[in-house]
C-alpha cells in the first residue's frame, strides 16, 4: 500500500487529536500535533515576557524565533510523541488555560507561521503521516491525499475541553472554557494569514452527536479507500 498524508483540520476541541492519534496508530503512521507547536512558541513568549493578556511584543518575539528549537520525542510508556522546547519537555506547560488564552494571538503572526509551516512540511516529506491543526489541508499540505474537516457545536466542544482540564487537575469554570473556545475560533478563522477554513476538497465531519467509536470507524474506512 502507498503512504499518504492525512490532514485533519477544524475548530478547537473537536476531538481532532483523538481521531488523528488513533488513525496514526492503526495505520502505523507518524502523528504530529501542530497545535502543540503554536502552544510551545506561546509558552516561550510568555516565559520571556513577550506576551501577556494586555500586551504583545511582536518584534521582540520575531527577533528571538531563531532561539526556539522544537522537537517531538516518542514516549514509549504513553505511546505518544511529546513536545520539547529547547530540550525541555513542555507537554504539561502548554496545556494550561493561560497558554490557551494567548495562543491565537501568537499564531496570527506570519513569521511564526512561516517557521512552523516549514518544519511541518519537513516532517511530512516522507508521507505516512497524520497531522492535525487549522491550516494543514489549506497551507501546509494542499496536496494531502486525504483531508478531514471536523466540526461540533461550541457547547459540546467546551464541555470536552472542560472535562479534560478538570481531569488534569486544573481549576477552571465551564464559562471560562466556553469563552476561550469561542474566542479562539473567532481569531483563528478571521486572521489574515492562513485562516481556519475548510479546504475545498476536505470531507466535513460534524461529530456533535457521534460517539468516538463510530467516528473512528467512518474515518478509517475513508482513509483505507485512499491507501
Ligand atoms: O489544536 P490546538 O487547540 O492545541 O491549537 C492551539 C492554537 O494554535 C489554535 O487555537 C490556533 O490558534 C493555533 N494553531 C494554528 N495553526 C495550526 C494549529 C494550531 O494557528 N495548524
């Protein structure tokens, strides 16, 4: 069978990464969570005082992009690739509400996108990869053999993210999470550079009322037809 690129895009917390991970495991493909890369750059910007709720030192961040080294390392125990920022595992640090509330601001910066898109294209050049994000089917791999676009109602999505955050021991309210999901979707789909939108040739999946198992089976059967 031939190796293909599977691009999965969609709004935040649509369960993209869950489906992407399962699919990669089943097909024995690599999986790349591009959101983690934007989150890691955001975390770096926060730590260095380049971004906060009330400010953004865009020039400073751009000047320092060359000092940001990102890589993924497979964790055998967790069966999952974890992201490293300048040699440090930052999986936990990048999933906080603080990062979530700043990431859309950072990901609207063209220089940041340019750097990360280049790295993503490099990772997929051998194909045999499942990548999820916002612009994978439109910008990173416009020639991907399979493109999926995931949607679900904002409430359903906020509810999923809320449960996830509680499970990880975060102290947040549902309203706060809902507001963040809506704000991110708005900024992500209205930004100038690479806005979130469905690629013309993407298959749309509304999973508001679909269980994970059914969703996965449907996605897998579509993927198998492409391979
Ligand atoms: O996928 P996740 O929700 O972790 O992504 C976090 C944020 O990173 C998104 O809200 C978006 O602003 C940005 N992002 C992006 N392009 C991608 C992946 C993520 O702009 N390909």
